[in-house]
C-alpha cells in the first residue's frame, strides 16, 4: 500500500485529500471583445463572439447553420444562418437580435455571456440559481445593518 492508504495500482479508490470543490464561474466577455461605440454594436459583437467561440470550442462545436437549427427547434420557428450573420454584424441597423432570439442563442450555444452583458448594462449580475438565497440573505443583512445604523443615529439624536 502507498503512503496514502491506497494500493499502488488501485485506480478505484479516490484520494480524498486531492478533491477540490468546483467553484462556479460566471462567464463574461472580455471588454476588448465587445467594446463598441453604442449598445447595439456591443450586442452585435457579443453575438459574433458567441458564434465564433461556439464554432471553435472543443466539446460539441457548432457552426452558424447548426446554431440556427438548434435555435429554430427551441423556438418552433424558422431561424436561418443568414439572420445570425445579420445579428452579428455591427453594420446591420435593421437586424438587431430580440430578447427571445437571444435566449434561443444562449440555449443553442450553452453560452450565457450575452445575458451577463445585458445585466451588467443595468447594474446587475447573473448568478447561478442555486446562489439566489445567498444573495437575498446578503441584501437583507445589508438592509438590517442600514436600519441599525439609522436607529442608532435616531437614538443619539434623542439624547441631545
């Protein structure tokens, strides 16, 4: 047996000391990848980056036609490669991706950076659902601290 209580060629016993928990990562676009003069162009760049990264990824890469097919299946309506090309073009003033189509794009690509970008534009963040209670707890704790501070200030004001 080895030093950790595991037979030399035992590949069935897990080494508990080597385990580390998965730390969830909220994905964001790099600022330089989506920097643009206006919000519409920024979203177009984000769509373009999503599509190019999806094509280049190691696990289940998809080209634009395959993404369009997945989006169409999700929405139950026609989505073409051509329209994805227009959504990802900064110069296309008449074809901006809708929220519904953006959701379908995220579903088809399993890439949620576009949602993070939209949330960040209004001062919010996207978190995994399982952390929602922790965030609500933090917000409540902040409110409680603020109320304690207000109460303390009120009490000090009465003593004078």
